[in-house]
């Protein structure tokens, strides 16, 4: 009889760390990737994809994918998301090669333009077809970006939902509610790009960066595979109750809106603080989260130290499993359906005039200076998975 015992040397050689890749699509996604590279997230591979050749060459990402070189000739999508989609379909093989081997893929984009909005659903389909857990992190337009960008974002989100395991939606308008009224326009765009970075970092660092409390990859993977929509928020605290203050600030953050933690499948709470951060403080904060969720919700906690945060604490909160769950991965042969029939052949338009530089200086956040009243927030400020739930609830009430 042959010896079927596993060879320890062979088994050890097959052990590896999870491969996590971050793909920034278009201007906003590319800026977020640049910011992540500048600040450093160990153990993550970065990729930038764009239809604009010049912008792509300026990216710090080690891997670059030129989308639709034949269609756009490197001149951008002109704010037309159908061109962005066609460009991504043209470069599907290049996207597949860049994402191959990943266990988890983060897709980052600002919705409303041409490239990011149009290409992210294609990228999601590619990532899921390769077997990667696929998490999309997107921002929706400011209310002053009326018209075309609002319509683009709405259509793009509807196309994206079936091609991602978890979709994290960040409302730029809600973000402005905690920003000073005199915040410059360019800084507002950079602020939005930086929140994309924080959302990705808050999850990825739980897996890649050793901390005081470590979370294994399979736990995060299973949480994300449950699907649905997700929201994120950031909280800060200082003084003797810094951790509890941080979690309370995050829970009251406008980015979470009126979402109840009890409606979620999971909550990820990534805490960081200085040498004075105590386990008792963190336990108290997590106990507060548990009191709001109940036993059904899976609460995942990470804890790391940062000497720059002495006397202070920060938490990145991600609430997952909200609303509708995604479908099974779409077969590659179906990806032409990502385009509407009348746009499967399209000519590129003029390049968009405004691009936001990748550098960002974080403005001072104050809760006492809301820059935009709630009544002017657009419908996009409520993610699609929550709007659908609200409509269903309204119909039940009418009945």
C-alpha cells in the first residue's frame, strides 16, 4: 500500500498569505490608489486603470491597465459611461491578467464620470469570474454635480450591483455635512477620494497588518461573500473615553444615515490608538456595538497601535449585508450585456476638463459646521439597496 501521508515540506511550501489587489478605475479610483500607496498598506498589490493615457502614466501604481486604446486612443471617455464600459470590454483580457491570482479584489471608483462609472461593472465581472471575493467601494456625486453625472452614477450603480459581492457606497453630500462651510472645491474632491482610501484600508489592514487583535482572512471573506450593500464611517475620540467616543461618533456619522446595525449581517470595527489604548476601552466600545446589533449580527474587531495616536483613538466602521444580496457571478460570455444595445459601438467624446490631483491634505472635521442642509441631499445619497427596501416597506404600509 502506498503511503498517502502528506509531505510536511510540500504542505508548508503551499502555505501562503492571501493575495489582495486594489484596482482604481478612472480619476477618483486612481487618486485613491495613489493615496494608499503614499501612506502605505503592506501586503496589497495596486493597479490603476484608465482611458486617459496621460493620467494613467502619472499614476504611482506599479501595474497599469490602459482601457480601450483602440476606442479612445488614450484620450479619455469624455464623461460617457458607455464609452467607459466599451473600453473596459475591449481591455478585458488585460484586466483579467492584472487581477489573476487574487483572493480578494477591491474596486475603487468615483461614480458619475465616464471611465470609473462604465468600467467598474466589467472589472467586477472579471474579478468574480476569477474566483476572487469582490468588494466595490464607490462615491456618489455631490448634489451640485447635477444632470449628467447624477444620471451616470445612478445607472452605473444599478449595473455594478450584480457584479460585486459587497458594494460600499459613500455619499459625497453626506461627507460634506461634517466638513467646514469654507472647504475649497478642490479639497472637497480630494476628501472624497481619501474616503475611498480609508474604506479599503480599514478592511485590508485587518488581514495584512499584524495587530494586537488579528482577524483571519477567511472570517472577512465569509462576511463579504454574504453580499448586499455596505456603508462605512470614521470616528475619532480623545481623553479617558476616547474609544467609546470614537465609536459613538462613527455611529452618528452622516455616512451611515439612518441605518440600524440590527439590519446588517456584519459589522467590522477596526480600532487604532497609541500606547495608552487599553483593552478595557475597546471592550467597552465593542459592548456598545453588540447592544445595538444583537446576537445575529457578526461583529469583527481589529485592534492596532499607532504611536502617532497617543491620547487619541480612531475607528473605521464598515456595516455589511444591507439590502439585497448579489447574484451568482455572471459568465464571461454575458459581459456584452453590460452595454445597452444602442451603445455597443460608440465614438469617444472630448476629454473631461477637470481632474483632481492625487495629493490630499485632510481638512479639519467639525460636526458643528454642516455645509449642506439635509433637505438638498439627492436621492443618490441613499444607496440603491436601501431605497428599494424603503419602497417595499412603504408598499406594505399602504396595504
